[in-house]
C-alpha cells in the first residue's frame, strides 16, 4: 500500500492506483479530466519517483516531475507528498 499525503493529510492507496479521485475529494479542482486544461495541477514535494512518468499531455503543458496533473498520475508505491 502506498501513501499519498495531500497538504499534510495522509491517505493510504493501493499501489498502481490513479490519484485523481482522491485528489478531487481533497479539494483539488478538476475540469476536463483528460490532461488538456491544466486545472488539476499539483506540486510534488516528495516522492516524484513514486509516480507514473510524465505523459504527452503533461509535456505539452510544460509540466515536469515536480509539477504534474493529478488527473494523469498513478502512484507506483511508497510515499508521495503533494500540495496544490
């Protein structure tokens, strides 16, 4: 089981899971859910290596391993700490 920490609140999540639903429940704004609008941008404070890699949609919006779209990320395992 992985741990996703959103603004100091720790959540347990199954390894390999997408993080979008949990992020939305914690107040991160969403709009398109397809990686086009950039609304759900998050900052990765720790554990960037524990997330899936950047995809084409994120690269097109100028994202990097520490600034991602939560609608496009899965957690591989370990601990990831984010803010928005």
